[in-house]
């Protein structure tokens, strides 16, 4: 009987040790960018990015689970034209004084093999929250030779309807669809 209990205890201990633990990664702001793309009056594509962002990723590759929390500073918008940046953060467009940040919280990771292929969650922008799925076009983890830590990241994108967030300025001449592209790298803590 003792032999069976010892074997059962060892099996339970091995199973517990084999269970993966989520690892926390800090988003690297120097390698993470959130950009937007929208067609301007049916001609060219206007692009901009948000320069200030922060967040964390909890990631468990073995269990294929995770959680992302990303906060974007709306006033940090950069289109390359200072006067245009000022218009965009104003009351007609992003209303950055009233809504200073946007957040993405994702808690459903999809995988293709051992690579993250999508992250589903909620985008909160201009006081409204809607479900979104960020699809990965690239994902990888590597040992960073400078910081001597694992870094994971990739390129993700989603197309949203800006009117779902209360941004209706310029419709229909400036389309409702906006493509968001998230280039992210996060450092293991």
C-alpha cells in the first residue's frame, strides 16, 4: 500500500511540476507601436501612431493561454505633421482631454502550433468598449543579447468601425473603417 501511495504522490508531483506557470513580460515601449490607417476622401491612406504606451503580457506557452493589458496615451499621436496632430487630439476627432487613453485587454490567445496567431479581447476607446480580435502576421520569442532576457512579440492587426466608438466626424467621406496595427515586443521579467 505504501508503495502505491508513494508512486501516486510522485506522479502527482511530476504532473504539478509539468504544469506551466504564466510568465510576465513588460511591454518594451521602444519596440512597441500602435498605428492607424484610414483612407482620406478615397485618395491616399492617412497613417499615424501613438508614441506613448505601456502594458504587460502574461503568457503561458505550454498551456497556450495569456493576458495582455495595453494602455495608449491618445495625446501622444504622431502623424509627422504637428498641426494635424493638434487637430486629431481635439474635440472634433479623438477628444484627448475627455478620453486621454485607450486600452486593449486580451485574454483569449489563439495558436498555430506554438506561435500566437490571434489575441481576442476588448478595445476601450473614447469611453466605449467593443470586442476585437488582433490577428498575428508574425510572432516569435528570442533571447535578447543586450538585456539577456527572453523577448516575445509580433505584428498584430484589426480593422474596426470608428463609429462604434462614437467617432463619426467626416463620415461618409472619410470611411468608417480604420485599420489598427500593433507592433509589440515584451521583455520577460
